[in-house]
């Protein structure tokens, strides 16, 4: 008799999206603006042109993505370290990821309203990860 364990495809995709979101947020810029006469300037976790709210939002997003990874790993490991279904919490964390992206980018945009500003790869990465993880956690929650 085979002791195969069914791997949850939602958890695998959530894990991959969250890891990609973290890598993009940490390695690349969150947002950028054109500083007249000096060129492009960027906001990221290690850059100097962030706003306080923007930086705080990036740190909170990083924590939320780590929590989503923990929830996905809980589903994938053979011996779960938390027996309760955490899909609802994952959906909340993913929704908060999108909310804090909006707060961070709005803060950046308000400070640089007179400059030409845009969302960079790190910002797009966490937004896409948050939206897709919200959908996946919802589908996972609904199917339980």
C-alpha cells in the first residue's frame, strides 16, 4: 500500500508567489521619481529617498509575506506545526499586503506629487503577489 500524500497546489503557488514577492521587494526598488536636474531617484528598503510611511509599509509587507510563507509551509509539511486551518488568516494577510502597498505608494505619490513618479518592480511584485495570494487563499478557504 502506498503512503502518498496529496500536495496542496494552492499552497505551492502561494509559497512561490510569496518568495518571489519578497525577493523583488528586497532586491529591487519599490517606487521611483524624476528629480529635476539630478535624474531618477528611488524608494526601496535600502535607499535614501523613501518616505517614513513608505518605508514602514515596505517593512510590514515583508512581514506579511513571511507570514504567508509560514502558512503555506504549514500546509506542505508532512507534520503540520499548527493543526488549525489557516486559510482565512492567509487571506487576511494577503489582503493586508495589498492594503499596505496602497498606503505606501500613496504616501510616496503624495510626497512627490510635483515630480514625475512611478511604481517600480518591487512594488509591482508585492502588489501582484498580494492579489494572487488573496485569490488563492480565498479558493483554498472556500474548498475546505
